[in-house]
């Protein structure tokens, strides 16, 4: 055989699986693999943050040192759980790049770093395999592009999920023990009225507490949630979340939260499981604990109790069907002062405010709803009452009662002042009535002393001063 004769290389025949795109495989032989790395740590603890930084530097160095690999980037989620895709911004960003054809392979430490939810893990690897993107798990030495790897991925994924469930059970047990000891957690960031004190315990924030007291006062004065919201927004008071707008649910939460009277209920809600992380209201599925006098109160117990009664009254309003309406009237309204206060003495149905027009003149009257809608079918003798007559009668009754007690007059003045602007309350007539009531009370006390035979306690000079002032 001559020296120039070349011995041909032996023929090699390989079977190409049906799932493999031949064109893509040929391309990969002649181009660099575009490789990205994914890292994740579940907490912000110092030890895990060190691991986070080590993982990032390790993968960047490894990818750049491989001649056939092109570095795409490091995608890392810090302080994020692996049981859900939610909030894993970096992983979701990496998946979007893969779908756009910018990545050929993802390298990650282990299946538990990639996902602790078996279903999510299998779904992601299947989806990436369909677009020809491989995921290499270093610890398990597995390539997801191989269809046979799915069996091992499901096993390792199940182990990772089981670990998460065990950790969750331990955390749940720890929280249950803490609850038994009466340890109350405060979410200061979105909780109006309190701040964290120097000793780590909740203390009252004077400015925010003023807003809480305003909400309670306006509610007991008869304002609806909408009116309270209008009052807060007109004054430029921010919501617990720092927003300029308020929601009715926020007002209801403040009015019904026992923390404002210094107590606390532990385990109002619970997380159903560590995978779905669905928060459920605790209706007895788990023990609840009531802690009394846990922290300083903004609202006294008596006022808080009155508010709970009023909330129950408004939500439990009787339904009254009116002709011409699709639904029953059962919603609290603070538009008119006499709404819900006037009840028909004959049939027990509430009165409704109406506008009657006669000879071109309008007149406001209150009328039994049954009488308005059905004539004399259910109610035969209930009268229609003019609104101005009602107002006058009510005011006479209020003033008669108030004049007998200076404290009642002061309360009346307070409520009038709450409903009017400062410039509208310059009239001093109510102050005069309060002073007259105080004089009468003092004079009556002196007379009672005389009637009991204690003539020496009678001060004639003081009596003349009081009568002169009155």
C-alpha cells in the first residue's frame, strides 16, 4: 500500500429520535450554546445571602470558561419561595427570553432550587423541552431535554415539595405555640393608629389616633361609610396604605377591629397549604385566642361596644319592598336625619320622605311606605306629617331635655359643631343655654340643702350673683 493511500474512517450510524429536530441538532454542532444560569435563595438571612452571591459568581465563571458556551446572563431570585411561580420575577423573565429564542440551555444547582412544586417543575421542563431549551440540574446530573429525565424530575421534585411541606408544618406549630402564649403580631405599615415603640411594643401614634377617633365619632353621629370617606378625603387625610383615596371596606375594618380598644384576636386567618398559599378566614378550623389589654387603647371599651351594636343594626336592617323598585330596601342611608327613625304605629312599616306638589307649591312630608304603595289595603289610618313640623317637635323635645342637664347641652353643642364649619358656629345662644342650665343646677342644689334643714349652707350673696347672671 502506497504512503499516499488514505484509510477511510469507519462508518458510524446513529439513530435520531423522532422527538429531535434534525436541523436544530446540526446547527448546535456548529454554534455556541447560549447558556443562562438560574439561582434562588428562599430567605434574606445572612447565610443564605452568602450562598446567593457564591452561586452567581460560580455560574458566571463556569459559563464564561466553556469555549462552546455563550454567556446570556445570571437570573437570580432573592428571598423568594420555590413553591410557587408568583413573585419569582427573574425566573419569569428567563422563561420569556427562552420563548423568544434567546436561550438554548439553563443551568441551575438542583431541582429544589428550580421549583419546590412538583407540578410546576414538570410543566416548566415540558414547556422548555417543546421549544428546544434544555435545563441542566447539576446536583442530579440531569438534562431535561432528555424525555427519560421526566421520571427522575418528578421523583426529585416530590422530595423537594415534601421538604417544603415539613418546613411549613414546623412553622405552623411554632406559630400555634406563640399564639397560646398571647404573642400578638402587628403590621404597622398598613395599620392606622399605632407605631413600633422603642421597646418593640406597639405605642399610639397621636396624629393617626386622631383620625381613628374621628372615624368612630362620625359613625356614631350617624354618618354612612361614604360620608366618612368624603370627610377624610376633604381634609386630605391619607389612608392606612398612604393613598389619597379611601374605601368603605377600610372604614369597616377600622370600626370593627378590636385592636383599637387594646385587645387582639390571634389566628383570624390561616394559610391553607404551602403550595397554594391561599389565605382563609378561620371559622373554627384552627384554635383562636383572644388577648385582653395587650396594648394601649385608642378607643374606650364602651364606645367600641356602641359601634359594634350600630354596625350590627345597620347590617341587620329589615327588608322593605317598595312598588317600582327591583330590590328590597335594606341598606343604611344617612342622607336624611329621620330615615329609619319614623315607624308607622299602625302597620310597623318605616316612613319615607316624599315631595308633594299642590298648586305649584312643593311640600316635604313623611308617609308610611305601605300607605304610599298600596293605599288603605294594609294601613288605614296612618297620617302624613310635614317635615318642618317634625323638626320643630324634635327640637322642642331635645331642648326641653337638654335644659335640665348642662352635660346634655354640651354634648348637643359638640354634635352641632361637628356638622357645621367653624364660621357657622359663631352664634353663642347655645353657650348661653349651657350656662343657664349650669346656674339652675347650682341653684337647685342650694335649695335642696335648705329643704334638708341645713340652712347654714345657703349662700344668699352667691344666690343673688347667680340670679343676676341668669
